[in-house]
């Protein structure tokens, strides 16, 4: 069978000195810390659109970049709206921050100097090449995953969408180039997350979250190849309970069920509709829209300890029977040490249980897992019952305690409110988060994270079509990235 060349994606390992991921990477590199060159500061003209919750007063927040900033190395560059998936890498004395712009169907690259000040911006994928909405993403590297560097960013514009595989150091002249992949299948997907190369020796294992609200329900999928870095010739699977029960809400908080991944035969020849049609045939679990996925850091076993969010669906249409979560859930999947196709699934947090710790959940979306914590970010589905703005939660893996860390600040009552609410005050929960990534090891400062913010009511003509593609020329949103220093890991 023919294997497509990956030459366009592979760079000498000496160029990649460190990397931060949408799937967060733990930092335990003595000798690299602390990095005395780093000087965190409010480099953006935009205030941080976020506030700290009680108990996190010592957390420092810096506004890194926004759509109103002009960078010295690229005066015409406009940082696009709906910043979502991201990854950070270091090359020599500079850093490169790769960022999805979900509603622009585009990916930008921000270059930062050795102090971590943004100095240049450019688009390595525009809407003509991006094709679809691009949500979360993962930056794969040889050090962590055994292949790359490669930026995996999934399409989420319907079941026929595919995964883009980008060289994070590609030239802007290739921005309109379509760089999709058949091997990972067709899904309306949130993220494709490769597990660490030490998790299953000699194998490439990638978990995919399908964010689909159709009758088939959202799937947790797996791509498995017996060759490191082979993203073309492996097999594709869906998650099912071993007893064949497909109903998500039959899984109760604190209970564990046996699960397995079942193969989708001949998947590269199938359309997305064909793949979705296999759900009932294979008795896969019909989740209420699988969102982001991450694995635990800090040990070789951590790659088998998987956490993922299911965002929820309104109790109507295909969910009129309440078979899927409404407010959202967080799950833990422990894969078998010898066989990645088998495992145990546990429901950790249930937003529909109004007497439980997750009673305030308004549709969890992005997720970031460290050694000790799971960070859960909200993106409300706008049911009309929202009671607060989007929150970042901290779940303690060891004690199972859930805390609120951050809440988005819509600036509804400030002097600059018309900037972010140009017509009427934005509704509760109408802004959302993009990726939260642990960049501690890359920058050499412990407890440091980058957080993308999507203030959807912040719009204007000066933000029109920043990537220059033709498919989203009317897109005019703005967005922001902030740095969090001192977040527990």
C-alpha cells in the first residue's frame, strides 16, 4: 500500500527546542528553569477580558495580543477573531505561537522575541486552504509524539470535514493550499490528539472528538497505526460499551463501564455520512457532542489516562428523549496498558445533576490536563437559561474537588463597553474560550499557560477578512490571547 511522504512536515529536531500543546505538556526540565530572559507584561493595548475567582488571587494575568495590536515586524497584520486551538514552539531565540481562528477558517503564526513579546504575525492557512471551521488543535513533536512537528487542526463544518496537517513553520505563500488527510476519516471534529510516543511503543494512537448533534450522536474515535508517524495506513475505530448500550445518560456519575474501540472497515473509502451510519451498526456510544480531549501528564502511564468533555445538546429533536447530556459532562477513559482498544470509562462530572459539584456547568468545551488537575472551559449553547459568563473550572484529579478559576469579563459597565458590545450588552455566556495550553516548559517559567478568548460581540470593519481568503471575506470578529502565570499544575 502506498504511503504518502511526510517530508513537508518534518524539520531537524535541533530546530524544535520546546513545545507547548493544546494537549497540555507537563514541565519537569531541571536546568531550563527559570528562564531569566522572559519578561511577562501587558503587551496588548486590550485589557485582559477575564477576571479571577475567589481563591486564585495570586494568579497573574497578562494581555499578550489582540486584534487591535500592531506588530513591528508586520504592520499590516490583523490578529483574527475566534482564537481557539493553539500550540507553542521555540526556534533559536524566538517563539512561534500557532493559533486557529475558528470562524475565519484560518491559522495564524505569531512570532515572539526572547522576552516573549509579540513582534510579527502572518497566516499559514487562510479560509481557502482551511475549508472548514477550525476549533481545537494539537501541535505534535518528535520529542513528545514521535513525529512532526505537525499541527493537527480538525474541520468542524459538518460530517464531511477532514483534518488539516500543517507544517507550523510553513511559508505564508502556501496559506491557500489544502493540506487535508484521508487517514483520520471524515468527521465534524473538535480535535485530533496524538498520545505520547511512550504510551504504546511503536504505535501511533490518535483520539478524535466528533462534535455532531445529529441522530448518530457525537463519537469518541481512535486512529491506530502500528508505525510511528503513519497517519495514512492505520485503522479507524469508534468507542462502544462492551454491553452494547448506546445511551449516554445510562452512564451515571462515579460509575465505571467497560468499553472498547470497534473498527470501521475500509474507512478511507467512506464519506462522513457513511461513517456516521456505522454508529448503530457498531453499537457505538451516542454522546451529546464530544468536544476537546487531553491526557494526564507527569508519568509514562499518563498517556493512557484520557479526559474529555461532552458539551451537551438541547432536550429536543434527536435528544427529546434525554438520552444525551444537556448541560455537559466530563469523562475519564483509562486505556488498557497492553491494548489501546480496550479500557474503562468513568463519568466524573455531570452538569445535569443539579445537586452535584458540576451543577453550574454551561456546556464544557475545551479541556487542559496537567499532572494533578483538569481545567474545563465553558462555551454555552445559548439555551436562553444561562446564569453566568463562561467559566474555567479546576478539577483536582486526586481529591475530586471542583473549583471555579476564571470568568470572562464582557466589559458591560466599563467606559470602553462600546468596543466589546457595539450594539447591545452581550448575553450571559455568549463569549467563550479557545484553547488553554501549558507553555511552562517551552518558556522556562513554571505554572505558565496561554488562554485564547473569543469575545463574539467584539466586531468591526477593521477586522474584516484578516487572513485574505475568499471563503470568509465577511468575517469581522476580534479576539485575544492572555498569559496566566502561577496556575497550579
